[in-house]
C-alpha cells in the first residue's frame, strides 16, 4: 500500500517549467495560433491568393500587346504589402518579447488542477477553464484561450523542463484537460476524411489543369512552328506559351502539395505528375527556341528552322 501511494504521489507531481521566451518562440507560437483559428487560416489563404493573382496578372500583362503600359508600381505595391503581412507575426513577436524581457524569468507549474505562473514582478494562478485547446510544434506547446479567436495564448517551450521525460508528462496533462488544436486532422475523424477526399479531388483537378495549360502552350505556337501550313510573319505567342508552361508547373506543384501528407495519394500524384510533366517537356521543346524573341511583337520561322524576330 505504501508503495502504491508513493507511485500516485509521483504521478500527481506537477510539471515544472523555468524559462524566458525568445522572439523566435513567440513568432512560432503566433504562427501556430494562426493555423488553429478560422481567422488565421482565412488570412493565410487570402495572402496566398493575393500573391498568386498578382503574379499571374503581372506575367499576363508582360506578354500582352500593352506590356509597355503594365502598372508595375501597383504590382510592386501588392508584393510589398504581402511581404509586410508575412512579417507581421515576427513584428508582433518582437513587441511581445520586449514585454516578456521586462517580466524576467518565468516559472510555472502545471497539473490537473490548473496553471500557476510566477515572474519577478507578478504571479497568477487559474484553472483550465481559461484555455480550451493547445497546439504543439517541435519546440513548443501553445495554450489557446477559450474565445473563438484565441486572443490569449501561453507559450511553453519544451526546453524549459528539467528532463526530456517531463515533456511527455506535460503533454499528458494537456491531453487530459484540453483538446488538441489539430484533433480534427486525426486519422478516422469524419472531418479528416472529408478533407482527405477534398484534397484528393483538388489534386486531380490541378493535375488536369496543368495538362490543359501545357496543351494550350503547345497549341499557341502552332502557326509559327509550321510555316508550310501558315506562311508569313505571325504574332509572337511564345511569351504567352511560356507563361502557361510556368502556370502548369505551379499547378502540378500544388497538386503534390495538397496530398504531401497522404502516403497513397502522394505516390499516385507523383506518377501522374511525371506523365503530365512529360507533356510539358514536349511543349517546352517546341517553345524554347522562340523565347529569344520575347520582346518582339512578331516572329517568323526561317528556311533553316531558326526563328527571326520582328518589331513593328
């Protein structure tokens, strides 16, 4: 009986942490919070789409008939804004780090009853109702407040524990009292299965889009590539074909990215991507010799097969 009570006492011993968070850890915590909230995911998706649409618009403007009037300052402004949005977590982390530095070293104890945090200038003790979820990164545990936007959060570096096995004990406490932010991604979860189906369908769609873009890239230069059937000077469509080749490659990369964590679909996508890229290689073989005429409005194929550039 005495041995059993001693074992229970050890099991109930609070997990103790001692640390001073770094700016990098705070930035990582902010990114983890953004991935775990709807607002953060929406902002991330909007940023990706903004950059993608701007890049595509710039490429299409550069190869169009009015490429000399392309609003490059506007595109540059969008890129600068996107870069600033990407840097926001780091900027926020720097401000939080300055505040944390004034608090000094943090000591915390965590058990099933609650959380106790002490600094050189303050102390706080509360139960687990303040938090509803937690996210885990390779270096951190991030406790997320119970409000929908997870405005409040606590950063618990794994390096702050006295021994490696204490990380597992802390994770066990968090699993008992909170919900993992990525629980919806667990295998077998209905939401996870739905996302897997959606990712698989999206991957197939992107592969088909890539194949279609490669086909259009190949077809766009048929007139100039076959002077016997289409004699004379032709419009220079090689830059447009090059843009479609680039977009097709990005579509294939996106198809693999969607299923990168799904073993079977990743293999299937890789095989299909190789086949689609072969079609892209055939288009590039046709378009490549014409690209030296990128800035020309017209182009023609000479008797020896070389392409001649014309500017009118």
